[in-house]
C-alpha cells in the first residue's frame, strides 16, 4: 500500500472518468450548437425563397417588358445576395408548369392561354415583414405596365412568427445548456480533486508554494479539456457526415465554416472551463483546515 501511494504523482487522478464526463458534456453542447447552425441556415434558405410575383399587362411590347425589368432591378428591397433576384416567366412557361402541376390542360376548353407574363422578385430579409411586403405590393402595382402583384401573406406571417419563436427557444435553451455544461465539468473535476486533498495538504506541509502545487493540476486539466474537446469534435463530425449520407437534403443547410467555428468554440470552452474549474477547486482545497479535509 505504501509503494502505491508513493508512486502517486502530484496532479494525477482518475483520468478516464474525467475525460468521459468532459467529452459527453461537450458533445451535447456541440450537438446543440450544430443544430443551431442548421436552424440558421434553414432560416436563410427560407428567407431566400420569399418571392413576390409581378404580373404584366398583356399589351406590353418586348421593349416595355425589358424596360420594366430594368426598373425593378433598381428597387432597394431586392435580395441582391443571390443570383438573378429578378426572374422573368413567360405566360407560355407558366402554362406548361400549370399543366405539369395540375394535369389539366386549359387550352382544350378555353382555346387560349389566360395567364400573364410575370417577373418573380426575391425580397431581401430586411423587407420581409407583413407591413413591408404589403407596402411593396402597393408600390409595385402603381408602376406602369403592371397588371397586379401577388404573394402569400399567410405564409409570410407564419414564417415570421415561427422564426421569432424558434429564436427565443434556442436562445433560452443555449444559455441553460451552457450553464449545465459548466456545472457538470466543474463538479466532475472538483470530485476528482477531492481524492487529492491529502496529497495537496502534504505538499503544503513540506513547504511547497501554491503555484508549485497548482501548476501540475492546471496542466493536467488543460490536457483533459483538450482531449475531451477533440473526442467530442470527432464524434460530432462523424455524426454530421453520417447524417449527410442518410439525409442528402441536409447538405442544403450544412455550412462547413459554421460547423468548424462551433468545434473551435467547443475546444476553447472545454479547455477554459476545465482549467477554471480546477483552479477554483485548488483554491478551495488549499484553504481548508485539517479538520475540514476530513
């Protein structure tokens, strides 16, 4: 028994359980962070697909149609971060799409195409509130050559409400989860250091300074935080890769740069919380009296 205690090094304590706890805490936090990036990307995709359809009068010439496009391209509410924010759809193209979607050929019973040429405008996210879209609709209908303007106000309102609700839920959940991760890592390291309290006191009795005693614990905590972060990041990358293979559509909302940013933050949090928790625990145990150690 004496030989075993003699071999016990300062700053050494059960590493497997500590690393496992840190890894699991960071994995859950990282998974939530990646889900938040997915939510942000999905919101971006939805916003990029908000469209207003401007139907043109039938008597317009080709020159008038092109002039109207030039006028629409100068409007400030266009989403100019995407390619072709103003798209022309001829009434012939619209008729073919209608027949494909519904299976009904109105040429057979009407003898003509009742549809209109139109421009489809992609609206910038900052102009997507219900009041702004209604104002844009009224403004466009006053332009010469415009027959009428259409969009789905119920869909827009539903998207805006859901976006606000999701933002509140994710914000509150992320704050709660962050606090849980800090507490979990802190308590794990504090319990691990509990087994070292007598060794810490022995070092104090032989005249070791606080810095000398604390240093190996902090170095080991850095290693634990880094190891847990690397393992958690590897698991998350593997999970995202597998999810992309199982659900190919997921690639539309996967942003590699944001995922790597999450993993970088995860590593920084893992190391910082591990070192900070260890330092706090060391200050506590170094300040205990002999009676309190028991």
